[in-house]
């Protein structure tokens, strides 16, 4: 059974810092991994999707990496801004499964 | 595209009442998912459909929960009778396929059962 863990549960950093959010999963046989952002009271927005054959994906100031063999992914946020404050969730789709398994998320606060 | 549309945004009801949540997926998306989110359990998949057919309902908590997808543009999640422990945010999401496509979420329905 696939399990996804995100550490830390919460993170607070000053504006302008580069930061890394971590995601680990127990079963390396995956189709893909997605990083989502959730603002308070809102739905989830997909930020980046990494296929199992890929090592990383980039979108603007965001870079997500995938190390399938070690069961880890990181989301790198460069030059953080207060508008980046949100909860970030990673989700994994295992091979042979149609559904995503989500981590509990990291609540990120960027202080002006 | 308007995205995934859910209604109502908020629902407050009394224990024992029937609750119906509605979802309109993005046009052209073949997969529709119903999730529930709570502080304690995070995001849980309840059920998903492919081409309007329920594929996996193993996440549905009990017989009080039922879901239908009568056509490609509409799905409902019904709770009858509702209980206070059903209080949560219920999300609907859709995608073109489940392998290489992103999942798009609606804004959710905040359900409070008193």
C-alpha cells in the first residue's frame, strides 16, 4: 500500500529565501507525482507533474525533482514571496492504480 | 473553460437529513473523482468514475454514501442520513486520463452536520 509523507508539516521563512519542501513515498513503482497548492478555503491547484521517466520539472520559480529509486521528491521555491504562502501537497499515482495518494501537506508561511 | 464546478459552496444541515453535493467536471475529461478532506485524515478518495461508470468505490465510508454520474457533465454525491462525523470539505476533481494528465479540483463544498 502506497504511503506518502511530507516533512515538515509547517514551515515559516522570511521573504526572499529559497526553500525546499520534501515528499517521500514507500512504493517506487509509480506512474507520476504531482505537487499541488491549496489556499485556505479553496480547492487544490496542480503546480507540477513529473512522469516516472523524468527527473525534474520547472515552472517559473518552482522546480520539482523526482528520485524514484529512493522514493523522494522535492519542491524548490526560489526567491519566496508572501503570495507563496499556502499548503503544498504532493500526490503519487502508483503503477496499476488509477488514484492519487496524497501526503498530509506542508503549510508554508512567507513573512514579509 | 470554467473549471470544475461544485455546488453548493457551503451546506449546513441537521443530523439525519439528506445531503446532495453536485459536480460538473471539465468538458472532455473522462475521469471524475470525489474526495473528502478533514484535518485528521487529510484528503481521502471516496469514489471515482471513468466514462460515467463507477470504477472504485472502496473509499466510500458506508452505505449512507452514494454517488452517481448520469452523464459526462454531471455527478452527485449523496449522504442519507447525514451524521456530524460527515462534516468535512468534499472536493470533486476531473482529468483526461490518470497516467499523464494533471488533476483539476473544484472549489469544494464545506459540509457541516449539526
